[in-house]
C-alpha cells in the first residue's frame, strides 16, 4: 500500500488523521480471515443501526420503497439490514485491494452481461448508470477483470490523499478514476469514444440542482451526468443493480443485473437529458425494490424531505 508523503497546505493534522486511520483499517481488514471479517462487519452494522442518528432517515427512505410505515417491524428489520450492508461495503473497500482479476471472475455473478457486449460491439464504449446499491466498486473490478477498461468519476475528498488512496485502490482493480472537477464530462465522453466502459453513479444528486424525476411515486432529482455522457458520446445507455450474495462454501460475492440497452433518439430534442434520466430512475427503482436494504442512501433523498431538513 502506497502512502502519500506530502500533506497539502490547506489540510490540518486532524483531517490527515482520517487518511492514516483509513490506511490502518485497510491493513487490518486484509489481515483478518474472511468469515471473521464479515462477522465483525455484521456486528458493527447492527450496533450502528441502534446508535446512529441516521436510522430515522433510513427508515423514512425505506418506508417510501416498501410502502410500510417507518415504525413497522418490516422497516425496522430493513434498517438493521441496511446498516449491515453498508458495513460490508466498507469492509470490502478495505479488503479487496489485494485481490486480482481471477477473484472477481470467480465471485461475480452477472445477469445481462451480454448487454454490455452488445453495446461494445457497435464500435465504441458503453455508459452504465448505477445506483448506490450494493458494492459498485466490485462491479467495476469485475468489468476490468473481463478485459474492459472501466472509467468512472468520484468526488474529491478531504484529505486529498484520501481521494488519491481511493484512486490507487481502484486502479489496482482495473479502474480509472477521474476527479469530479470542471472538464470531467469531456474526459468521460472521450473515454467512451475510445472504447471504455464508463460507469456513473446516477441516483444521488449531491447539489440538489439536477433533473426532476419521479422515483417510487414521489418527486426527487437525479444528476444528469449519465444521460449527458451517453447522448454526447452517441451510445445506448445501460442501467445496472448490484447485490451481495453468499456463494457455496460460505464465500461472499456479488450479483449484478444489467438492463437491455436504452436506445437514444435519432434526433435528441431539448428534453432528451430529462427523458433519459427518468428512464434511469425507472430502472433503478426496479433494482432497489428487489433489495431495498442494499441501497446505501442514508440522507434525505426526496425533495419533500430535503425541504423539511433543518
């Protein structure tokens, strides 16, 4: 594991402590046997569900998905499962840096991977819209393991060395990470035209200024990035959901469901981005409904909840 030696001038020692803590946790997680590590994550997630101040918001989100009241037994059970799923995600983030392509070919169970091949067969790359569902990093590593170049974009974290740590980690898994900075859309479009598979997280609109969509019967906003990149690069759009599974022998792995290509209009009109973004939302709604506890969105998500936030 490579440590970054230079601390940026605008980052204090407290922020840098987060970086070093992450490096330490990553080393520890890789050293623990798989069954023990997942057992610890299971316990940690259950503890967090009882203690976290975000549990009420998670219950509100899951209530939208299931239609059950936030205080129902169904939703309370899903809240615990959601925190455990999120703990597994972080455990896997720490652990998977040591694994090679064969590991992901063995552990990943794709449904619809022929849809990626069909789009790549048209002579360019592909754009895949994914949600914060399951372990999307594992999905990216699987794409790299099957011999494709995987490109994605991520928010620049503080400390900056944390972003570099993530980028180095994902590069080992066969992924190229572009920072979410001005000009990144052009870099993603160029990557598609060069034949890469570009994966874009398409559900959380961090700035709240995205495209209005209907999601589980209520208005929210989705970021326009996936639709914009697909339209500008001229390739059909794919949508994917990723879920954790347990394999024979107790090994942990993942399943992905990959949609049929969403064809672009012959002559995109002024509403093309909005229309395509709504199609993304509709597909992701189906995937989230299948495994709501795997949806790692613990913040106010729908517009009504954002407005009510103090």
